[in-house]
């Protein structure tokens, strides 16, 4: 017996001190048992087994895991876990963080069964908080508490142990990761905890378990970002696969694969928050919290805020209960069904997920995390806030500013105007940017500008009215109070209904100040508007990241203002290098671009690097481009001497740069070498354009016009292959450029180039090709080789899908007119392909070739028959005419010719029937061929085959006909074959045996072939009575048929068997004759 796996668990509590040992052993090949021992520690242990007989290894491991999990649930743990020394609690007078001291006290109280505080906390909450604080002193307590509660407590403990990352928790985490009896989410969080603890080889081995769980295509693609992107796009957005657990595994593996993480982030930006997808997203969220991966946390926080819930969960009132079976249903619009929500959510493959309550909970988590990090003065607040801000995108999230006007009547009408800024519904963004100031107030699910000036129209002269004084609730307390009020006002939107007693930051009817004249309100000194400005200033590099990556103008404004006003701005600015400046300069956002230009102007030397100049010219900021042109003017000859730089100028996406370049080149002509270099680089750049957009075409048009004007000598030397590459471009402007070069050369283009012009999808290019073709008419008439090349290039175009509507007709017209006298160069195979093409113009040309150029002696009979099966009547008529014309060949190749009888067109089959009936004589047929005609699946051809057999039947071929016809399954042919039974199968037991299949086939038909059945029964009855051998052969048939036949046929079988039994007493038949009892 071989020990495979063992677990030794201990339990010590009060006077109890026990041990429990579990063994998984192999006792033979593929045979395993699970044994256990238990008792008081130090005494002789009692033994037992969980397997009465050997079982497979997988089954044994399940038994082992179940037993271990069962014992752990009862408080058993490994020796290291059970006997680990509990830490001493810090003294009250110690400098330990009071929050940490309170958490440790609560943990110890949970183990001792005593609560040292007046307030009651759930164990899972205490454990989770210890994990959030990364409290290493709490590890022994958490290990002891792991399995002393519910599933939530176990999950919280494993999450906390992983987040703390203490090596002493490795054993505990490994047990829960490897035991298959624990839930998938429990094992997943335990495995993630191991990643935080393991090192080097052990870590790689652990990650390999996640790698092996991936689908095979993803597993093989991890080294290629492009492949990962393609596979994820297909699995999630194009052809959804239904199961997305691989997303959480990918995130786990991304811990040491930044390319993988980048692609995963791209997916998380767009992935639907609905059933199927949401489960792995929640796993990723928990893992990101464990890792402090603020990039993922910020992105998901943004998604939860901006993405509406999949469904609204029905409200359960205090007087209602679902325990009585009256579960509430809700109509889920996204799936078009009414569903019992609670039951559906419990299903493994639930159709619903991400309810309004789940969304609110997740947003509250983010708000709470922001608040706690900020109040604890942790710079992690900036990391989370930064990630949230970078997730916003003006293209998707922009909401224009607007205002509303409200009216109130109190001793007169008063107007109250409320202004909403841009992005008023961006809860988190405005909270981070403006939550620390008083310019915005959050109320009624939106942010609006805090009102200071109220325009009032008094409708009464009541002088006894005392107006309310306008109150801004965010200004009535200290800074801490301000922040609490801001958070509370936002929290109230996403709170549970029972928690909505929180005072709103603004009354339902806003208090106002009423005067008969507008009254000026003095604005207090401007202060920082964002939450926790001191934390932002601790990490000023965050401002730079926002300027580089943010996609909202308001965020850029916030970053620029705070960066430039930072006390260390000069030192920060000195560290910003040119690559960073160039990134800012290329930004599509005005503030970032201007900041980049500002930095470059300050740091630029008299002789700047040309990459900086190019960046200036490519900047979306007009001032930057103008500054770049000014730099060039200072060293115009030096810049124009570099062909790569001039190429960048030519193809600038900004028109004023291209116009300036044209002006400069007109003033300073290029020499021959410079022209060649510029043309070569320009053509190479043209090959990179693939999207036929209006903007790119305008750029190319301007650039190529400059080349035509200033580099004509170099353009004359462009070879034919380059010309073809230009004409094959998907860009209209590039093909037009090629046309202009052809005109510039003023020489006859090659046949391939001319065909490329004629078949271009752009009308302007085709028009030029047609004009050239007309000009070359005399050359085409005299130069057979050139004309043949044109034909050979144009004909294949007729058999391909049209790149534009009308190409086939255009090509057909050219071939049928200008090139009509040169179609003889088209070979027979190509002609056949044209005839059977899917396109009408190709078929029309094929008919011309068939009538005028194809030598019919080169066509096979099968090809001619295929023409007789053509969809166009004119082709079928050609085939009929050929059959009439060359009767000798048709008879000689009879076996191929008769294929026309199986044509799908009725008129071709009718012609073939009449043709073979009238043209062929007896010596032109053989029994085999005639039977093959009768073997057709078409009823008219089958009947024709029987007609031919009857007409050309010869006595000496009777047995052959009978044998071949008997093998046919058709009812008509089987009846026809009965005509030959008497003459060619009677008095011959061996012949009977050879066509047994025929007899069985006829007699076992259901409700079909009654005439054939009658004839066969009569023939068999007659033959069976003639000899014992015949009787034996017929008896075998009757024995089987009688068991399956209808009542009428069964009676016939019984009669025949009775007659045979009377004549041949030794013949074995399933029939017993019983005499009637005489009374």
C-alpha cells in the first residue's frame, strides 16, 4: 500500500485535545482507499475507512477532500494553524494605531467568545477590515477564525490573509485552494492569496495551474498581444461563448504580463455588465481589491457608475415575505421575460445579474473607499481617483450644460434658476474634482452650480414679509464637516431605502432671498475645489498623467491649474524631458497641447532636434504648427536637405503646412538626387494608406500635386511594377496620382497597367483608361501580342466579384467591341468557365466564343452535355443542335451522351428522350446501359428506360435483364421485372436464390406495389411446389415476410406455407396446424 496524500488535523478547546488523521492510499493499479484515525492526542488512535472497497483516484480524492472539509468546519486545523502563538494585544498607552488596536481586540474577542465593545460587528466585517489595514498581527487570529462561521466569513478570512501576505498563512491558503469541495470563489480567492506569498519557482508552478485552465487558443496566444486581442474580441463581442471564467484567470496571470493586462483593460472598458459576464467581473474586482490594483478598481468604479443596471430588483416590504412561496416577479426588458428574480439569481447559469441594488452597493463601496483613503491621508486615494478620472471619455460621457427655472409663490412670485455644468451626471468625476469646494452641490442625482445670485420678480408690496436667507449647506462647518456632508449627499443617492433618512444637502424647495432689487453677493476667496488637495500635492506626477491620458477638458484644467501652482513646479518642470513634451504636444486636448508647447518654447535650443520640429508640425494646435514653421525658416536649407523631413511636410494632415511646403519648394527647386529620394520615400509612405477617407485623400492629393510639380523628372523613372502597386491602392487619390504619372510619361502603358485603369473602382481612373484605349486603337489592331495581353488580363475579371457595380458589363463591352478580333486567344477551359460563370456578361462572352471561336472537336461530350444543362435556353439549344449535327460521335460516346437524360431542365430531357428514341437502334444499346437509364431517379427517364428495354429486348439477354432489374428499388421497375420471372427464373432453384433480395424487397413494401406483390406471390407459390430445393428457398422468404407483412399478405403467406407443409413434410416452417375439438 502506497501513501499518496495525508492530512493531520488537530482540535484543542478547553479540555478537549484531539487529533484526526486522513490517508489516501494506492493499494493496486487504479485502486485507491481513504482511511482515517482519530482520538486523543498522544493516545492510541482508533482506525476506520471511508471506502469499503477500492475506488478510482478521482473518486478517492473527492472523499478525502470532503472529509477534510467536514473536519475543518468542526474546528480542526493543521498543527501550524492550531498551535500558532496568539500575539499579545498592545497596551492602551502604546502608540499603536487606535483603529488597529480595536480590530485586534475584536478578533481576540471572537476567539474567546466575548465582545469587548458595546457595538456588535459581524466576524466577516472585522476580518475584512483587518485585511484592508494589512494588519500582520491579526494573521493568527484570522487563521483560527477561517472556518468558524459561514461562507462569507471563510471568504473574508482568505481574502484578508492574501492581502496581508504573511508567509505563515501559506498552509491555510493552500488547503482551501487545493480542496475541490470548497466553492469556486473560495478556491479562487485562496489561490490569489498564494500568489501574494509564493516566490520564484513555487509561484510559477502555481500560475501554471491557471494557465492550464485557459481555452487552448488563449493559452497559445499569451505571448502575442495581437492574438490575445483578436481572440478576446471574438469570444466576447463577435461570437459570445457563454462561459467567461477565463477572464478572471487571465487577470490572475496578468500579474507578470503587462501586455495581457493592457488587453484585458481594453475588454473591461466595453464588456457588457449583464448575466454571463458579471460573475468574472466581480471576481476581478475582489482580486483587484486584494492586490491594491487601483488601475482596475478605478476602471470598474467608473463602469458601475456609468452603466445602468440590467434590471430593478422588486422591493420587499416589511409586511411581505417570500418564505410563504409568493415570490415576486419582475419583467426584465433586456431579455424580454418576466422572471422570479430571487429564484433565478440562485441558479448557476442565471439569465440575470447586476441589479439596481448591486450597482448601488458597488458605487457605495467606491465612495466609502475614497472617503476612508482620504481621511486616513493615504496617497492610495490619488491612485484610485486618478484611475477613475482617466476612465471618463468626453466622446461617450459628455453632457452639455443647461439650466432650469423654478417658480415659488410666497407673498409674491419668485423665480429660482438652477444651473447645471457639463457632465452634471458624472457623479464620481465631479465628486473628486469639486467635492472639496462650494461651487457645486450634489442634489437630485446631479451636480449643479451652487446658487449665489437670485433674480426675483416681486408681485406684491407686502412689506411685512421677511425673506429667508440663502444658505449653502456645504459652508456651515469645518472642512471635515464639509467633506462628510458631500459624501453623505452622494451616499444618499445609492443608499438602501431604509437608510434614506440622511438629510439632503439642499431642501426640496430651495431657500431663497427675496428683495425688490438684485443684491450683490460677495464671493469668498477662491479655494481648492477638489477633495483632499494635500494628497494630490504629495504626488504631483499624477497631474502629469492626467494631462497625458485624460480625455475630458475639465480634468485637464484641474491638472494644469494644480501642477502649475504647485510649490515644486519649477523642479517638476525641470525633470520633464522632450519625449514627455512631445506626448503633450500630440494631445487632442487644448490645455495639454498648449502646456506642451509652453514647455518646448522654454527648453528649446537654437538648433533643435528635427523630431521636435516634426512633432510641432503634426500638433493639432495651430500655434504649435506655426512655431514649427518658424523654426524651419531659420534653417530652411538644412531642413530641405533631408528627404524624410520634406516627406513629413508633404503629407502633413494640416493644409497650411502642405501649402507652405509647396510655396517653399516652388521657390527653392530640388536637384535630381533630392527629387529621387523624395519620390522614393513618398511612394513608400503612400503604400501605408489603406482607408479611403476624405481627409486622407485630400492630404494625398495635395502631396502628389506638389510631387508632380517639383519632381517630374524623378517621376518619369518610376517602373511599371510601382505603377501597378499605385493602381491597386484602395485610395482614389493614389490611383489618380498614377494616372497623372502615365499622362506625364506620354507613352503607351503596358497591357496590365491599362487593364488596371479600365477595371478601377473609381470612375475618374476608368474614364482615363477608356480614353487611352481609344487612343491606342490603331496599335491594338496591328499589335496582336499587345491585344492578346489585354484580353488575357480582362477576361478573368468577368469571373470575379465586381469591386463596383457595372465592371462586368464594362469589360464585356470592351471585349465585344475594341477587342472582338482578338478573342481567339482565349483557351477552351477559360471559355467553359465563362459559359458556366455566375455572372451574365461572362456567359454572354462565352456564347460569342462558343459560336465563333471554340473548336467543338476540342470539347468533351461531358462538357457539351453540361452546356445542355445550362440555365440559358440559347446554350441548351446549341447543345441540341450539336447532338443533331454529330450523331456518329454521340453514338460512339454513348455512355457520356446519355447524361443529357438527367438534365435538370425539362426541355433538355424531352429533347434527349426523343433524340435517343428516334436516332438509336438495337445495336446501339446494351442491357447494362438500358437498365442504367431505367435506374434514373427521375420518373420520366425511368419510364423511358423501361420503354427502351421493352422495345429492344432480345431473348438471349433475358436473364441479364432480370438480374439487373431485380436490383432496382423503384416500384415501377420491380413490377416491370415480374414480366421476366416466368420466362427466365422458373424451374431453376439457383436462380430463385440469386434474386431473393428482389422478392423480399417487393413483398415487404408497405401499402405499395400491390400488383408486383401478387405476381411474386403467385410465382413463388407455383415454383415452391415444384421441388424441395425451390420449396426450401421460398420457405426462407415466407418465414421472414410473414412476420412483418400486413394482414392480407400474412394470410397469403400462411396459405402458401400450409400448402408447402402438406407437400413437403420435412420442411421446417413457423406454422403449427391444430385440429378443432369435436364435441
